[in-house]
């Protein structure tokens, strides 16, 4: 007796479930006018194109593009040129009427990338892949910082803060490793998220995907533009974003900006960081008062929602879904008032090292650089240099001193071995002394 077997239904991955590929104009969530303008701009730039070529440029299924081409032909905006020698498919180009529409569309917005994702769909996807839906365990923290000299109490506080859903304030002396440690925290979240090429607010496009900060995973060249399977290709599958901004941060960078030269809306940094980590480094070093920046975060931190505006007074809201980390060398009390600090979930202080921690980092750096260094050299650095000069033991010192000492050793014809005199010269080169005035001749 032959057993009947049923065909298994194709598996639907998590991303396809959140953002399935649209196969009709209605499913894109975009208006016919928006899509017609975008197609016209692509044809104005690319000349005669086939439906397959338009499909790839727009990141939309061929069925959607074909439906739009029919609409635009009825509007006398497109004409059929027929197949070329190299390409068997029909090609479409703009009519004079269509060219006028395209130029008018470019005057309103020069965005001509893949089709945007409507705001409502973007909000839905951000919430579905929230970074606060991930749980961080002690094991994950220990694996992240394995082999790194970092106080256990700081490790635990960092891990707890990642689960809190609240902002984090990290402070301490310069050189204590705040920036390095916080930038590693993003590696706790190793899953991929979907970042749209652009967001549509009404018929306005806000280009969001930035290859500098959004690291695409897998094959970015999707061969299945014409098929229905897979997630909506208007989204790019990326690592969870990590945005780091320092002294260059201004208040304007936290709101949507309109570039009159390109006629495009530029997204604020926190929008690019959604579903990821946003680190504001060197807090207090910006050209604007700290409270100006802090005040920008009060509502998003409280409500988990950010409120943005386009021109002509059009306002809209998006999820504020990110781990927000402030890092500073200054005393937090000197930067923010008590009301703001109460809204911070964790205040974590990075302190100078203990002697055994300093030795551990020194040995790690030597091993990493392939340098031979006797224990007496480390004793010399601590007891003859740091202590007499009242210099705190900081994580940056072993790396910097060893690198400079190695420069001296190589210059003198040595190989990969540093001695006390090399470290002493490195100390004099590394630290600036203004204790005495120069002699007057």
C-alpha cells in the first residue's frame, strides 16, 4: 500500500511574517500618485526601462509595477518602445506629458530610490522587532566581555541596564574605557532587523537606510524581485544599528532637516538608531548647552514615542525604540538637573583600575602586540611613574605606553622587547608637563 504524502507548505520566516511582500498597489500602502511620480523619476534618469528593471529599482513585485505601468499609459505618461536587440522584454519610456510630470515631481522631491514604506507599516515593524523585547542574561554579558579586564559590578550593572528599557548614564574619568565598553554592548543583540530604504509620510519620502550606519546582512542583491516569496524588499535586512555621536552633535541633528539643494528630508539620528543602540559620547562637549539636548529626550524617554515634523507644520510620531546611552567625563550633576537624572534608569561610574587590573591589561596588550615584557617593567611603570606623579591607573595607559615604548625599542635596533628605559621615555612623550615655567635666557 502506497502512503500518500502531502506537499509541505513553504516556510514563512519571521521577517516575511512581519512584512510580507506586497503584490498589489493597495498592499504597498502607497497612493497611485506617489508611485507614478517615483516611476516617472526613474524613467527620467534611466531612459527606457523594462518592467523587470523598474521592479528592481523600485523594490516592488513585477505585478505592482505592471499595474502602475498600465495606469500611467492610460494617463498618457508612458509609451511602449518595444523590445531591443539585447532585451526581449518590452521597454517603456516617458511621453512629453510624462516628462513634464517627472520634472514637476523632481521639483517637489528629488528622492528616486526604492519605493518608501508607509509610516503606519514602519511603526508596525519597529514595534514587532523592538530591542526591548530581547532579554540579556549574565551569561551573555560574561561571553561579551570574556578575556577583558572589567570590574564585575560594572558588568552586572551594564547587563541590568540593557533589560530596563530605560536610558543609561555612564560617567567617569577620561580613559576609563567608557566608549569602548558601551560600543561593545550592541553585540549583545545578534539578530537581524529590517530597515526601510525610506518612509512615506503622506506623499513625502524620508530616506532612512544609511549604508554607513546600517550594516546589511546576507545577500543585498535579491534575485526574487518578480516573485511573491520573501519579505518586503523595501526593507533591508541589517544588524541592529549602532549610532555614536560625540562633540559634533547639535540640536538640529535630532530633528528632521530639509535639504533645499537635494530637495530631500534627512532623518534625525535617533530615527536611524531605532531598534538599536544610540550612544551620545562626550556629553557636555557639544556646542549647545547640555540641557538643550537633554530636554529633547524627556518626552521620548517617558512615552517611548518621538514626535517629528515636516515642513508646513505637518507633525507625526514614530516609536522611540532604542537603548539610549549618555557617556561623559564630567559629573552628571553638573550637566543635568535632578528632574532629568530621575528619568535615567542606571548611572554607572567607570573608575580607575586597581593594580591587579592594570597588570592584567598590560599583559594582554603585550601578548596582543607580541612584546616581551618582564614583570619588573610593569612594577616600574606603577611604582616609579604612576604613583610618584599621582597619575591614576587607567585602561588606556598600558596600550599607549607600550606602543610608544615599542617605538623606542625598534628605533634603537631592538626587536619585540621593551625595558624600563623605554617605558620611561614613553611616559615623557605621552604626558605633558606644565609644572615649571621655561627658563628665560
